[in-house]
């Protein structure tokens, strides 16, 4: 059963989401050559706790970090380590906040430059292959959120993502990793795939009060992935770059409310 949140619960999630967004982007501003993944992680945990939240990922059994790091060919669930960023690296930071009984979840991918990281809006006209890859992912996120309104169906979100990432740009949407509901649990119903098969009318109906994490999980090459020996880290099977963009949103009768804006 898909949980429906009350306005009061959505208000709590919105506050938690604001904490998460502020923390994630503050951490990302420090993403320059020489900084290590574990430094980002410790910074995120400290900032979340200072703002009255709890690192949501640390509530997952067996996981000890506030973030997951997706550096270059890592798709998701990378454990923060001693790797020091280099100019030209692509890094996606996935982070969650647990606040007053509710989770929010978000991620952003950037490109490492000398003095300041490069963020993407989805509106770039990029000749550079890596910039184009990241801009397409952000565009897919923006457009997918737009169709997440009451009366539409999950399949419309999935189709929007796949059309932009695969059919138009030629990249690979990962099949084994998907978006999800979010709220009392970090992962709730419904599943929100980034690809579409079947009939849209057979996918879940979006209703006011649903809260979901829309995720763009995609590879520059094929959609295939492989799991490292640590049991957490998932990489592209062909060694090419991966990208990751995610926002937690609440479905309304009008435009979606982005909880992690």
C-alpha cells in the first residue's frame, strides 16, 4: 500500500528536506582537487547534526556513513574512502536526512575543476562529452519532476526519464536501481523506475500526499552494472562514467513540491 502523508507530515518532511539540501550543496561547494571522499562524509554528518537532523543512511543496517559516493564509474552506494578528488573527476554525492520520524533523500553529480566545482542546470549546450552527459541527467530530473502531479501515473515519470536519457541522448538507464517512495521509511512504495515497459495505465496512480524520490541513475555506456566485493559499491560494468541526480518531492494537485529544493 502506498502511504499518503498529511499536510502536517509533509511540512515536517519539507523541513528535513531543507536541512538536507543546504547540507549537500554546502558539502559540494568544497569539492575541489585534493579533498577526500571521507572528508565530505564527515562534513555532511557534522552539518546535518548541527541543524537538528540525523544522517538517514546511518539508520540502514550495516552502513556507517552519512553519504554514498559515486566517483567516476561508481553508480551508487560507494563507501566514502581516502580517494582524493582530481581535476576532471565526476562525483555524485547521495545523502539522506531523518528528521522527526521522516526521511528525505537526494543526490547531485558535479564535475571537479581547479577552484570551484561545476554544477549543471540541464539547460547547457555542451560540446564536451562529460558536460553533455551530466547536463542530460539534470534535464531528465527536471522534466520528470514536472510530470509528477496528481492524476498522472508513475509510468509517465519513467517514460520521461528514459526518453531523455536513452532515446534522445543514447546513454543507458540502469535497470536494477530505481526511484522509490520515501517517508517513514527510506524506501517505501511505489517503485519509480527510470525506464518504462508495458502500459502506463497499469502503473501506480499519483495521488495528492504521496512522497517519492525521483532518481536519474544512468551510465554513459551500457546500463549493465557490477557489485564490488564490499557488497555495497555498484559500478558500471564497462568502466564508463555514471551519473546520479535525485530529489524527494510531494505530489500535489498543482506543481510538485520539491522537498529537497
